[in-house]
């Protein structure tokens, strides 16, 4: 699938943004989707991932309780609702997808870059001012 992120921008600390990741292609229902972020000089960090069901979710400790991931399969879209944003959340945010060949598990909750079906979006900038 091809992925396109949107919804980034500039927001003050304490504010909210909702990112969208729209996928093109078929069988979106079979894909696990993840949100990652990266700042210059650091590795890309997995923030939140979702399996084929809204019940199958993962959150990194850094965003747990503030970010919420959800998916709308009818719209081929996964959302990341980000609340209580902090300056430390400033980064480029990427979504990624992997077609699941077996059941989603919390042991491996996020799309695997080594998977044949893996793909990245182009990223969207999020800037949180203090």
C-alpha cells in the first residue's frame, strides 16, 4: 500500500492535533499500521500501533494516556489523536504499514521494516511551541 500522512502543524504546548494516515490499495483491513516519529540525530521511534481490530493497540510509554490510535477501514485511514502536546513531541511523524500474515500480538505490535509488505509514508511535521 501507499501511505499519505496529514494533519501536522504548529501548536502550543497543551494543545491537540489529529494526524491521518490514508492508504491506497486493496486489503487495507489486513494491515497493521504504526505511527512513528523522528527528530534529527535520533532513531525513528515507534509511538503507537494498531492491528486489524481497534482492540489491538500498542502505545509507547512516552505517549500513553495522551495519544489515541484508531482506524476507519471504510476510509482506509488510521488516525492518531494527540492531546496534551509537549515541546518534546516536536518531530516528523510517519505512518507505516505491514500486511499481517498471522494474528497481531502485543509482543510484536508494530509494522516490521524487514517485512516484504512494509511501507512508509512521507511524513508530516509536528511542532509544539512552549
